[in-house]
């Protein structure tokens, strides 16, 4: 008499079912976000040092250009106009170098161990992307406090603040995955550091963070339209200070850009692990 095969364990069913994959992704994201918060708690010096540059942009550049009215921003004070751009810049500077941490994990053997677990590569990259978003969000809170102390008129609407937090996380997720993608191509911390430094300021200056799009030359407006940072800044301005913004378009661009970069970074993760 033949014996019927035993049913697979519940854990295996969950592992390969759509619900199980989503639950696994959420657990991985939560774990890696918790790791980032623990790093910040044990080493607050990084948070302090990363605050210096945004503080200088706001306190020196912002207040000076507000007084001389060199950049026309309509009825919006220039410092208010600038603050969301600096907020996005601070998140960019954190996320764009996140690939260096992944290379360190490769050198320490951590990445190879993660790749042999049942966790899909996409889940690993997504977890790292949102962990970078959480780190950027902590930095954003500090920048918001500095801006408020300088008199920037941010909204107090909790729903708009939550929307701004989501925008920061999405933007950071895109640039984190861009960094992981570059790490998968260059495979070296030194090269990635050089590339990160080379592209950070062009991304910043080719966005609407410092000046309205109407003031840009035509060729720069074209670059601005394909720069995800511009959509992040536009959404933050609309949510935090109430300027006209295409929030629907901004959200779609950020979500699609983050999803595409997560896919690309996931495809290159095994190459990065092999080194």
C-alpha cells in the first residue's frame, strides 16, 4: 500500500506563497531598519557631522540670498523655498554612499551569507533601500528643526508631514539602490567613493533645489526633467510649504524610479558578492 507524501511544512508554504514573501520582506525591512537605528544610537557623531553641511546651506547661503533677493521665488521667502531642497540634499548625501556599506559587508563575508538564505535578492535590496530611508529620515528631522529655528514656515499638518516623510524615504531608496548598482559595477570602495562624490553635486545643481526651474537654461531644464531629485524636492515643497506642486506625478516618478533601481540593484547583487 503506497503512502501519500507528507504535506510540506507551514513555513515552506509561507516561504513560496505571495503572502509569505510579503511577510518575509516586511520582516527583513524591519530588521534592517532597526539595525540602522541602533547604529545611530551607538554612534551619534555621524548624525552631528552630517548636520553641519545642511546647517551651513540654510544659515549662510539661505539667509544671505534671502536678504539680497538674488533669486526670485515669488511670494515665498527664499529661505522657505530653499529648505525643502536642502532636506532632499541631506537625504541624497546619506543614500548615495550606502553602497560602500554593502561592499564592506561583502568583504566581511556578511553579504555571501545573506545570499545563501531563502530571502529573495529583491527583498534584501528593498530592505537595505528602506533602511537607508530610515537613516535619511532621522537626518531630515534634524534639518527640519534647524530650519524651524531659522524661521522657515513649515506646515504643522500631520498628514502632510507623513507625506513628506514618505517622499524622503522613497527618494533615499532610489539613490541607495543607485549606489548599490554602482557598487555592483565598480566593485571597489575607493572607486565608488570617487563616483559618488563626482555625481552628488551635479545631481544637486541640476535639480530645482536652489532655484526655480524657469531660471535654468534650456539644456539644464531637460536634465532637471529626468532627475529624480527634482521630483523629490517638488513634492517636499508642495507638502511642507504649500507651493504649487504636481504631487501625483512626483509620487509616481519616485515610486517607479525606486522600483526600477531595486530591480537593477538586485540583478547586480550576486556580481557584487563575488567581488
